[in-house]
C-alpha cells in the first residue's frame, strides 16, 4: 500500500454550505415528526385514561339504576356528571381552574389542558353515554411554547345486556 495524498480540487469550501443546509433540513424534519408523535401519544394516553374512568362511571351508574329498579323505583334522577369529573381529576391527577382541567409535569409546566367534559346520552332511555372535550397540547421549541395543538376528543360507553 502506498501513502498517496489526495489533492482537494475545491479549496474554497463552497460544498460544505450545501451539506450544512441539508443537515439542517433533515434535523428539522425529524424534530417535527418527533413533536407530532409526542402530541399524538399525549392525546392517546389521556383518551385511554378518560375511557377507563368513563367505563367505571357508566358501570357505577348502572348499579345505581339496577338497585333503584329492585327497590321499585322505576324513575332515576339522571346521572351525576360531577362524580365523573371528580373521578377523572383523581385518576389523571388533573387540576381545575378557570373552567379547564390542567396536567402539569414535575417541573410545574403545563403538559396539556382540556375543557370540562360534556356528558350526554347517545340514545334516550338507555345507558349509552358520551363525553366530549377539547385537549390543548402546547408545542414547545427550546423551552418556549410555539403554538398549541387543539384536539377534539369524544368517548362513549354503554351498558348492554347479554340476551
């Protein structure tokens, strides 16, 4: 093997500018993809937690309705929406102020916020409920909130009998 010196044809360094631009573009694309994945993960985790609490809420209400029927009370007063809100705040460790629910990280900065869930019946005279709310997930760059992603969420739960 011979030690050959390769002579650089372009000594001005112009090609390095193009390489730097391409690296910046690729890094920016990766950053956007990872930020999007982070927002989607946050929304899916919160939606799953809300579904767990909502299913428990529907099951609890079905027990109350069944007990009323057993006691001869055919009419129920409706559902207690504040009970769902209390369960949701406890399960997801949410704080409530200014008409919204907030989740914070260990540093005290906001992970996301959401509107107070609106609960309603899918079909009258049946225990088929829905809850809808809007999540606001801040998108940060270098520790500064650039924008906020607004994601509408709707969950449903129903108690059906096995016939």
